[in-house]
C-alpha cells in the first residue's frame, strides 16, 4: 500500500501559489481576455417576459447594423419562454457597441403570458399557474419515517417548533460565464470559463454534432465558478454557432445582469421543524417538512421533484425517530445549479437553529448539547477545540442578557461534506527532459483553489525538487483526462495521481540512468543520462492516499445594534479537517473564502423577484450585496492535520456552517430567533417588535 | 474617492458635455444619435464627437496608444479590446465591483465608468505597468507572498487600489486599507489575505493566525 512520506519538506507547509506572478502582473489570460485573430464580440438577447410563447424572431435588421457579422436564434419555430432572462437570440460583431445596437434591432413576435409564478409560496398552491403545462409545480412529497415519531414526541422533556427559511443565493463569480469559441472546418476550439473542461468538450460535441476529438477546450485561467460553471451552457453553444456563421472566433461573455438570471443559483428552503429531546439532552424526535425552489429546474420531471432543493435532514445529528417530507417547487425563474456544498448550508441553518432553540428550552449549553448528540468523533473534538480557542465558556451568556443597545452574542454550528471522495479515473503525465526540467500535464482546471500549486508541491516533495522547478500545465482537453472541479474532490484526485506519476518516473529514470536514487541532488545527473529523448510517464489515481468525508465546526461572535438592526460579525473561529494538508497557505485562503461566502448568505445575499412582473429586481452588485473587505471579521483558522487519512478536499465544508453559527449568535445576542436568512436590519427590528413584520410567508 | 473630477479630464467631461447639449438636444432626445450631433453643430456649441469613430490618444504605462474609437467606448473597453492590455478586468461594467480599477494620474478610478476620450491627457497606469523589468512592486510581491488572490480575477483591481493608497499614504492603518479597498469586490473571499498583503507592503509584518494541530 502506498503511503505519504512521514517527513516532508513541502507537503503540509506553506507554498505561495505557483501562478501568482501571472495573476499579479495582469499577464494571466482568462477566457474573457482571449484575443484570437479576428475575434468578434458576442451578445445574447434575453426574454423580458417571465413567461411567453415566442412566435417569430426576425434578425434581418440586426444583421444590417454596421459591424455585425452573425446573428442566430436560440431555436427555430415557436417555443416557450419560462423565465425572465431566458435566451432568445444572439449576435456577433466587431464592436461591443455594434452588438448593443443589433440587440435592439432584433424583432421578436411573442405572446406574453400573464399567468406565471415566481414566488414559491404562491407557486405551490393547487390553483397556481403551471410553469410546466400539465404538471403541478410542487410534488406532494412522500414522508420518510424512521422509528415512531408521534409516540416519541410524547416521551420528550422539551419540544420546539420553528419555521426557518433561506433565500435563493446567486453564485456571482467575478468572471461571468462565457467562452471564446472558434469553429472552423478543422473543429471547435473553446477558451472556456469553466470548472470542467471535459464536460464542456463533451457538451459542445454533443450539441454541435461533432466528434469529441474535434472539440478542444482550454482554460488557462478562470475567474471563479462555485458550482455554476460545468457545462457548455446555452451561451457556449450560441458562441459556437455565431463563430460558424461569421467564420471568425467569437468571445461571448455574459453581462453581470445575465449572470443573475440564467446561469444558476442555490435553491431556497422553507423548513418547518419540530424537534424534541429528553431531559438529559438526548435528541429523541424530529419531524420536518421542507420545500424550496430550484426555478424551472424543479418540476422539469414528472412534477415538482428534482432540481436539488431537497436537504439532508436532520443533518448532522443522531435522532432515533425522524419523519421528513420534502418537495421542490417550480417557479418561473432561472434554474438552480450546484452551489458550493449543495443543500448543506440551508440544512445547516435549519437544523443548527433548531438545535440552539431546543438547547435554550432545555436550559443546556449549546456546545454541550451538540457534543451529546453528534455521532462523529472528529467533529466532537473540533467542537471542543473550537470552544476552547474561541473562549466559549467565558463568553457565553443567556440569550438576550447582553446589556446596552448594542448586544453581543455567540453561536456555533457544524459541517459535514459527505459526498466528496476522489475521482478514481484521474490521469496525468510528466515529461522529464534531459536538462532536468520537468512538466506535469493534467486535464483538470485551476478555478482559484490552487490546483496547480498542489501539483507542484506534491511533485516537488516526491522528486526532491523545489516547487518552482516544476512546470505545471492544466486546463486543456489534450492532456490526460481529469475530473471537473466540483464536490471538493480535485485535491484528493490529483494528489495521488501525481504521486503515482512520480513513483513511476523515478523507477524509469533510475533504470535508464543506472542510478539508485534519482531524487534531489542526483536529479540533474540522472536526467542528463536520458541523452536526447525526454522521459514521458503516465500515471493514474491510486488507492490509499486519499479519503473522505470532511467535517468542521465554526464559532461566531456578533454585535447587534438593536436601534438600527445592523448585525456586525466580530469574530469567527473555524476548525476544519481535510486529512493530510498539502499546502497550508492556499488551504487557509479557501477556508477564509468559505467563511466570507457563508457570511454573505447569513446577512446580505438574496435574489429578489417581483411577484407581479416576474422580473429579478436585483441583478447587479449594488442591490445584491456581497461581503466587502470592511465587513470581514477577525478570522482564526484551526486546521487538524491528519496524514493517516490521506488527502481530502476543503472547498465546500468551509462554507457550510458559517451562516448557521452567525444566526445562532444573533439569536443569542437579542434573545429572539430571526428565522429567515439573510438577517437584514429590517428582520432584526421586526423580531424585536420595533417595526411591523414583513408579509408573513406561510 | 474614485473620481478625479472633470477639471482634470480635458474638455469632454460629462458635465461640460451635458451643458453643451442645452435645449437643442431636448427636442432631439428621441431622434437618432446622428441628428443629435447635427443639432449640436447647428447650435454652435462645443465641438462634438461621434457617433462614428474618432482618433483617441491614450498614454498608458508610459507608452502612447493611438486608437480610433467611437466616443461611447469606455476606457476599460479601449484597454481590453482595442489594445492587448487585458489586465484590468470587467466584472460588472457599472461601477460596482472595482475589477477594472486603473490609475489616472495616481488616482484609482473605475475604468468602466470613464470614456476613453475623457482619459486623454492623463497618465494611465494599469496592472501591467507596475512591474519594471520583471521586478514586482512591493504590493505585487506581498500579494504573492500572502496569497492575497485565489481565482485572481479581482486581483488587478485590488492591487491598483492598494498601490494608489500607498502612494498617498505609505503607512496606512488596517482601517485605511479597508477604506481604500471598499470599492473592490472579491467573491473567493480573499479579503483577510488582501489586508495582510497591503500591510505587509507598507512594512508591517503580518503574522498568520492559522494554527495547525497534528491530530
């Protein structure tokens, strides 16, 4: 069985990102920076109606705009529009300004439908307009029961009931979705802003009816995805069609406005939870009903199901008697997509809120209550370590007992990322040159997580070189295939693969050079003996060097101004495990990032739609608030390094518990639960009875 | 903070442009752009440009760029799409994210909110113009050392904001760094490292708060 070296020089140390120089000098070319010879701009015309029947699209006038080289419809004939922002047609031209003019010149004959539903609480009613004709928007949901819930509630010493809701959150990577596509007789090349070069290649090949070998996808640098950038997308296919028609490469990047409408989001959740525990704090009964919307993605199947709105309930904790009923609600809005730890942040918010509410009712310390009911030994230790580092015992006060009008409070929550696990199909190769230079080529992509750096660190460790001596190339479908960057699986997929390549490379190099150990100081002498032919070594993911799942806990301290309702996060302590740490520095960045994204989910972020017009009201950064640098609290990251578990990913678990911990801290500060995210000043003031409550959602 | 004001920007600031429109333009508002231009010529107002492409001269990173641009082309668009300077990024195209931040005579501005013709006569610095002869500036080096970047798309904007701050105030406090970066967004959540890097570049030794426990 292979094993990681016990003594390491680079693994588990801090290695600065190997592609940082390109990024800090502006030399890094992202998909949106590609200037292929004779390239054109592409732009998409989107529906201004939330529901309509498109009868006819006339592109003639658009084609006559000076500079316009191509114009295509999304499809021929009549078709239905199901959300505001759905794609209708696209143009390509020599300037952005020409494209803007051309979009205005496209004539669309349509029958707008007055009947639509964008509010999940309205859409789930029996008489609601149907998003998919002939199918109910919401499935009735089938309850799953374990034990005897009704009887168990009678045996509880304390029971709470709560209704916890979370909003639709939008990914909003800084680089929008898009591609530069060149379609010639030789085939298609797409410089794609994607988390999955292989899935984009296969998607384009399938839709454009080309051999997969005729589609080449390149992603040298990409500006974030968070789960929303796996496929070629409608925009990728349109860019290809425009390129074909114009006989020129087309760069089609979405606008920030487009980004808010059509390329994914995290489903909402409305969680009715009843939970009871025995007098000693043992959870005993759990009864929950949850629904949420995944936009038009919910309801695409036989009715209501699908779309990813379902949650893992009762999430982390062991409850012997549980009953859970869930459904997805279709609405006239852009479909949900995977979003950093799909399903987990909302599940964490609902369950961890209920945990604190029940702890208060039982008169138990929330950390003690969790230790009593958490079945995972690693996470119980993390709760203990976190509580100590955070100063939980010293800081904890009874809910609402903080004096003054600015009240402080603390809260905690746990995470699990069970789905993870490596991609066993990962492959890669290294080319070792006679001059001792070495290049690794893997068909994965670095989405900002530090994939290239991980490859360099592992290779340097194994070959006895320095990370800067390793040239790393990723993001090209001509390289041996690797997985999409999702599910926090990349690190655990590539690290064992690089290990395997290095082991094989050393064996072959040592044989060819007749040297017993080619590592470190012998490296260059050994390589020289290759003569004129470089050594190319292929490797695969191997068993025994990676595992899953990952856990983690976070503690939050907040200040709540009871006059203005403003919540300020003062401190976060995050304790996470991800097996063997590869690079502490980039790992810390990812944990910080997860926390800050979770903070946005807790306090600021929500897609707001207008029930009457069916439009998204905040498709921009002025009104869809992301956390800024001044909002970011003091963050302390504690990492458990567990080499014996092998490599595990971290991207997703780090964002799971933040919102729940902050929400619990707010409840602890003011003594009242704000049971809906984001926790805006208006909701805080309403909870305090200082302003009327907004429309009650039932 | 981000607007150097019309005085610095030559004759084509928004204020003078709007003033020049006068009443003539009101009647022409609904008409085509060409007729607006014609009305203005007739009114004998200031010389107008466009709507066709006009010669524009920009001084970027010490070099002169001679371009032909429609007057409605922004500085960001001119840099990214009419030259090879793609370092400044487009994140929103409406003054909300700061990824397009460049320096105009040492002041950080959103290049998406500045017409290219307005930027004539200014010294424009983009992220590509910082490192000299391959040597990174202190700010760039600190961003590398402190891992003040993840996907890196917002990085050029943050680097320009921090660079502008340190030119004006070489020893900022943490709050002053936060203020200077208030107009820049990062979705990867790199902010703690950005703050650390800015202070590091200003000579304050930053220490990581991360603790690793072998368990």
